[in-house]
């Protein structure tokens, strides 16, 4: 019997779990940390190779079943192209984070709080993607939530981390509840929980609508769709940085996987109106996420909010694919889905890179607040170069990978006049504006982050005395940066790699890109649009080198170092530089006054008083003000009112029980 | 081989014409204000002077600060060379469409913003922060204009768009008019012209672009000035090739047509430059926070153009 991919994948999961058990035993010893992470690296690489091979060779879907699990159902696992792609994404992110952690993990004060949960987290994410029945899926999903919750709570004594953990746990349970209901509805009254049975079931349009709503809530809360995003910017930064990279770069992708699996695979042919909430929420999430990110002064929190933006972009792509598919526009649907999945891959690459870079900054300076950093480009040359690549990639600058996927997404939107529905068309024009806005805001956001953290003069002594991090961490960051460039200049390879996934979901695929001259990408036809990342990269490289050479030969080469000019009034204090808050002030004034009701109050001292004047900025988070605070208040109110029930006499309790039984019997009797 | 020569010729042409255009606009403005003004060749002399001078580099400048002028220049030059000037369908015109050209300019700006932050002065910061704010409105407006054009022409390739605009079935379109107005507004903002920014001053109240590059000197400054001239040329070429595509010759056309194309292009630039100078002398500089209204209007025009097309397609 030949070994099929699913067996190897399950073997890798088992290996992760063994490493987790070993970590429980050996977690406290000093040498354990690099060994555990090295083991994770090896297993993740094996799992990645397996999934990648399954995807590229176009192996037939392979399935396996195990008697463990619910009675009579057991647990089923399957690798089809969709699962193979997401497994590859998950395990590549895991490998990069593990490589980084071989060095970074040494700085952990209490490694036993991280080490056992880390491999378990990786195993759970693999299992979610492998699962082929609802029970295994939900069980793995819960394991993933719990393991990541434990990692978020690793530094539980730090301020705010306990609150982050509580909110995360609440939102994760809520999300799983929604998914549980979704799977319950899909399985129907006969309870066929295997995915194959669910596919055969084919729910009624009304049920399908409910399932879409529940899937959006369940998977969307894990992915960070607005307004279910509130836990994400609290929990992702609270974890150790390599775990933050995993949560932002990889776990959100598992959530996207859950949504894709339910809507594109299990529910059958889509209906046009499914796409409307997905598109609207996706577009709103993209702009809201990046606007939030622009207002943050905590480096890791800004990165977490930017994850929300990117998830919004992915969901816009998915919504577009749904809209096209519902109208039978298969080729356009394939283009939109390819764009979404390409962005999934890209976001894994650059968000992992950026979080690892933030971790390096944290190790080197002990600071996460951007206002306390600055000038790191001189102290940490390699980290800053890798972070620059990540920042440019996430800002969708050509020729890097972020631009390639956003370009595909825009091309997909340009096909939307083919849609017959008026509502969708008008919505899409709005969504296009939101996409354009979010891309421009993302560039501003990352110019701000990079400019404040790495450029300028150091604002504190911690930033002034920073040192470059260890080699393992640097290797992980350099690897991710190179892949950002690689996927950007050769997007055709990625598109072809995604073809089997897209074909298995929409029944169509984009034209094969491999044979096109000069490795261009041509999404629809040559006369419509084409883009060549490789040539653009070579053009920029050659014209920059040409300019540099000419300048070197012909122009004056004299250079003199002197104090900064600054219009003649340079101030030696680094506090006079622009900070993260002051950089964002114009944008806060333009956009924030609507979105966050941002207000600036200036307190001027009365004449004669020599104290400093102060400026205060107040901002409101709409999600908390309108949704969560009323909800929390309502729950507290209900709890206070129901409190009386705890102090009744025995007679009242007995009569309550009697009436409850009576009511239930009545319901049973009257049920049709 | 001829293709390569044409493509190379266009790259050289834009590089040589760009300072002349800047000089022309300055001269025209000066005449309109009743001054004699410097010769139209003055920008070439300025560039030559800057290239020959030594650089005074701030102590706190990093390696990135020294690399950025080359990157900005390369990105702007490549973008300018990809916009059809006198001819369409040049050798490499398919390697980047209009979206990519806009994104290349976005790359140049991203790095220039970083350069403003690098030395760690308050002037650099103020320029970068305001440039970023203007970009967050100008870029979406540009993308919406691109959408309008692409939906009309069924392509984002500039050669195809120009070809469509030349064809007789265009007629008078409201969307195209809206896009033209929006593109002009964006071009004014992107090039830091009055009323958004004033390229001629270093006053604190007006500074955006000039503040950002305040610390640059010598050959670095020369490259940045050249990039700014190229960008102005790019926007005029873009407006010319999309909305006034007369005289554009395909790469396969005979040499006479090519020469005609060059003549038409120079005339278009002349007209564009004079109109810009006229516009700049008739309006007053606006406050920085009024720019958001100005560009918001451009964004709305772009969106309106797209919406009109979406609606008219379904009729």
C-alpha cells in the first residue's frame, strides 16, 4: 500500500502532539527551547513538503478515517486541493515562525508557559484543515482556540493581557457556537455529519442563507471581520511575537479556510444575494481595519489591525467569486477566487515577516510603543531591511507580491459590469472605492510605522543601544522577505499553482500563465490587461543602476557630513521629531472625525501661568460604543434581575419546576 | 530592433523634455505675473549645477536616505516611459498597465515619504505626514478614474484605452468628462501645484513636497527634482494620450507618422503647460485641510463616472 498524503499529514499532526507532550516534560530545562522549536521546524517542513507536493502534482484527493471521535461516525480526514493549499500556507508559516523561535524563544522568561502549547496549536491548525466531518472540524477548531488562548495568556501578569484573554475566549466560544449551529443546519435532521453527506444534502435556500450568516459570524469572528474584530487587536499582540505571527499570518487563514469550505464546497451552488453581505462587510472591514491601524501607537497592535484590513480584502475577493459564480460567470469567478487565495498566501508571507520584525524590535529594545523607538535602521540593519520589504509588500507596491494580488482583485472588479443585478453592480462600485482607499491608507500606515520605528533619531536610550538579533531570527525574516519578492515578480507561478484549487471549487480556472512570453500574467486576455512583475523589477533595477553609474561617472562624488539643515534651526532633542501620533494627525483629522468621532481639545493655560499647554485627543470605537457596551450592559442588567431567583423558598422552586415541566409537555403535545 | 529603438527613444525623450516642461511652466507663470522670468532652459542649468556640487549629508541620515533618490528616480522614469507619448504599442507597453503605472508612482512616493522621516527633523516629518494625507485621497481618486476609463475601453492597457478613445464610436460621454476633470484635479495635487502645494516656496504654511526633500542636496536633489519634472510630464502625457489621443502612432506605423506623433506630443505638452500656468496664476493656495475637500471632490467625480458606466451598461 502506498503512503497517501493524508497519512503523512496525520503523522505530522501526531508528531506535533508528541513534541507537545515532550515540552510538558522538559519545558523547564534551559536547552529544551531550541530543541522543541527545531523539532517543530522539522515537522512543519515535512508537513509543508507533503501538502505542497499534493498540490503541485495534482494528486487525487486522499481520505482516511479513524475510529476515534463520535460513536458511529469516528473521525474522517481528507486532503483535496483546497485543503492542500491551506495546509501548505499553515505549515510554511509554522516553519518560518519555528525557525525564528529557535533564537527568539531564548528570551522567554517562563518557557513552560509557551512550549507545550505551541506544537499543540500547530497540530490543531493542521487538523482543522484536514478534517472531513463536522465533529472533527469543530473539535480541532476549539483545540486551536484553546491552544492559542493559552499562548495569549503566556504573559498573563502584564497589564491588559488578562482582559485580552477573557475577551478572546468569549469571542472564540461565540464563534464556535455559530459554526456549530451552521453545521447542525447543514447536517439536517438525519445528522449526517461527514462532509460527504453534507454535500449530498443540499439545503433549502432559506437554510443556506442562515448557514451563510452563521458562517460569516463564526469564521468571520476568528478572521477578524468588523464588527467581530474587537478581540483580535487585543489578543494577537499579547502573545509572544512568533505566536503573534502565527495568529495573524496563519490562524486567520484557517478561519478563511473554514468560510471557503462551507460556502464554496459544502453548500453547493451559490445564490447571488450571498455575496452581498460578504462584499459589504469585506469592504467595510478593509477600510476600518487600516484606519484603526493608522491611529495606533503600539507597533504590534497596529500590525494586528492591518491584519483586519487584509482579511477584508480576502473577503471582498470571496464575495466577488460568489457573485460571479451565482450568475454562471465561471471564468470571472475563478479570477476573483484566485485573487483572494493569492492574497491569503501573500498576507501569510508579509504579515508573518512584519510580526517577526516587531518581535526582533521588542527583543532588541524591550519596547512596543512606536513613540519610544526610532533610528533602528542603524542599529539593526538586517531586520530593518527585511521589515522594509514587508512594509512595501503590504502597501501593495510593485513589484512585490501584495501588488500582484491586489492587481488581480481590481481586475476581477473590472469584470463586474457583466453581472446582471443592479444592486450588486452599484455595491461593487462602492466596494471598488473602499478597496482603492484601503490600499492608499495602507501605504500611509506602513510608511508611518517604518518611518517612526526604524528611521529618524532614537527617541529613548533603549532604542539607541539596540543590537541586531540572533541568526535564526534573521534567517526566518530574510527567507520571508525573499519570498515576498519572489511571489511578486513571478506571480504567474502562484496563479498556476492555485489553478487546481480554484478548479475544484468553481469548476473553472484562470488561463494557464506558464507559457506566456516573458512570464507576464494575463488574467483575461492580452488586449484587456497584463502585468509583468519580473520586467517591472528589472526595469527599476536597471534604470536605478544606470542612474547611479552615470551619476558616479559624470557628477561630483564629493560628500560632506554635517548637522541636519532643518531650515537653519535644528533642535538636538529627538523629541522634536515627528512621532507616530503627529504623523497620523492630518489623516485623523480627515477621516477620523467621521469614523472615530475624533476630537482634539487644546487646554491653554490662563495668562501668567507658565505651565505647559496640553492637547487631548478623544476617539470612540464604534464597535464598542454601539454593539459591545450595550450588550455587556444588557447581560449585566439581566443578571441583576435574575439574581432574585437564587433566594426563593422551596415551595416557589417546586412550583417553578412544575410549571416548567408542564410547559415542556405542552410544547411536545402541540408540536406538529 | 526598431521596436527597441522606439522604446528607448521614448525613454530618452521623456527624460530630455521633462526639465523643459518645468521651465516652460515657470516662464509662462512669470510672464503672466508681469515678470520676465528665467529662461526656459533654466531647469537644465539648475540640474547641471546640482550634479556638480558636493552633497551635504545630515549626520543622522541612514543608507536608505542615500538610496532613495535613485529608487524614486527609477520608479518615476519607468512609469513615465510606460505611458504612451507619441506612439502606442511600444515594445514593453504591455508589461505594466495603467494600474501598475499609478502604483509605481505610489512606490516613488512611499520612499520619498520615508526619506522625509529619515533625518529626524520636524520639517521632514511635516512634509511626509501631509504628503501621506494627500496621497490617501489622491490615489483612490486616481484608481476610480482608471476604473472609469477601463470600463469604457474594456481594458486597463493604456495603448488599448488610447486606441478606443481614437475610434469613432466614443462619442461624447459624461463619464469621460467627469474622469477628465477628476484627473486634472488629481494631477494638480500629485504634482504639488497651486492650489494644493506651492512648488516655488519653502514657507512653512505651504510646505508639503519641498519640506519632505529639504535635507537633500547636490546630486541627490538633482535626481529628485528631475523625478518631479518627470511626474509632471507623466500626468500631462496621460491626459494627452487618454483624452486627446490625436496624432498617436502605433509602433508599426511608418517613420513619417512617428514624426507627426512627436510633433503632436510636443504641441500637447505646450498646451498643457500653458494651461497649467494660467490656472496656477488665477487661483489662490488653499489651506492644507481644505485639500481633503478638493481631492474628495475628485474622488466623488471618479466614483460618479464609474457609477454612471455601471448603470448605463445595464440599460
